[in-house]
């Protein structure tokens, strides 16, 4: 059985009276890329800081690489590569100077690997960091996060602020230098189209709770949009896992998790319907801002008109 790298059980965290995380549980196996998806304020960064031992949980159990991050944070961080959004680096240093400065802090730092990354990412070794472009700064952050050959890489929305081409280039480098090396990765983002190409497992975090977790392929197989005549909704059974309902003229578009069961019921009832496959972005939207309470039943005016 594949070894567990991260185990989180019934995690809760609040800042004063504001509950940020509520009963969060998940597991990450060695070699997986685990995508933590959520809107701003959903609790993504708080979760990652708890894994790093930068915060303490109010309740729950966290184990990272076999250690409790709240008890052994420094020993644990030597085995983790961390890249945060807008990660601060010394602007007066050059990329080469930064690498040499950080090397003594990590017993496993590989100078040859760091040099190789600087070359592969085409980073100017002797330019002051303060003069680097946003894309170059992100790549440099990736270099210093990986040069000590971490067992676990934690990337907190690292591509935020990059233009679309730079984001694609960053994720290409991410795939090449992390997944092919067998490194376990936690990738936090709300840039959902990027996650589809890199994630083995997706966890949707909303208002401090994980509301769905699965592989991207399994999510796309399970969650479908079904379009049918609005007049047929009165006779159609309400889906058990309804995520969203929208009215388009005389047609009703519903998004359902576990769509196969609902489609089978529609076939039995003889309801005309069309099945539409959704992107991960649309699936995420249905989970976090969908309107499942708008199932019209006999009152078709209750559905959203778009």
C-alpha cells in the first residue's frame, strides 16, 4: 500500500469568534499531487500553515511525514519545500547569492541541482532579485523550494498574478520537476483550469469545510449538467445530489453530482434530456455558488432565469 505523507483528521481552527476550518479531514499518499481548491477566504492558506507548524490547531490531528508539525516544526520544514503567493525574498541579493545563503540551512541542499534549475528556468544569476519580473520571481521561488530535494512540496497559489502564458509555463515546469521526481505536492489554487492538468486528487474547500474530494476524472464523470424541458420538471424526480438549477427559456439546466442515477430515473420516467459534460471550473462553481434550493417542482418560476 502506498505510504501516507499527510493525514488530517477532524481539523478545526478559529481566530477569536471567526471559525476558519470546521472538521476538515483528508489524506495524501506519497507521490500524489493534491489540489486544494477554494475561493479567497475559504481556509486554504490556514490549512497549509497548520501543516507547516506555523499555526496550531484548536482541535484535530495533523501528521506530516510521520511528525506532528506543532511539536517538530523546524525538523519538518527541512523536509518540505514551500512556495507561497508573493513569497518574500531578499531584493538586494542575486539568485546565486540567495541559493548560497540558504544552503547551510538545509542538510540536503543540492548545489548542483540549484544551479541546474537556474539554467533550466533561464534565470539571470547576477541580477538583483528586486529587478526580476513576476514570472522570474516565481521561478526563483520554485528553485529555492526544490533545491534541497524535499519529500513534500507545498505550493500556496504560486502562479497568482502571472499572465496566462507564464502560468502555463510555470505549471509545465511544475509537472516536469515535481511529478516526474516522485515528489508529493500540495497545490492550493483558485485558478482551476491549471489544476486539471496537474492534480491526482482535488479537494474543494468552501467556508472552512471540504465539501467534495476526488480525482479530476472522477469529478467530471460524476458531475454533469442535464438540460430538459422546464415543463417536465414537475414530473421529474428531484436529484439526490442537486448542485445547481437554472432556467433558460423553456429549458431547465440542472447540475447533479452522481448524475448516472438521476439519468437512469429520467429514462424510466421517459423525460427528454440532454447531458452536458462540464469543466472542472464549472464543477467548482456549481459546488460553491450553485442554487440547489431552486428546484422548481410544480413552481417553475422558482428556477433562476438566465
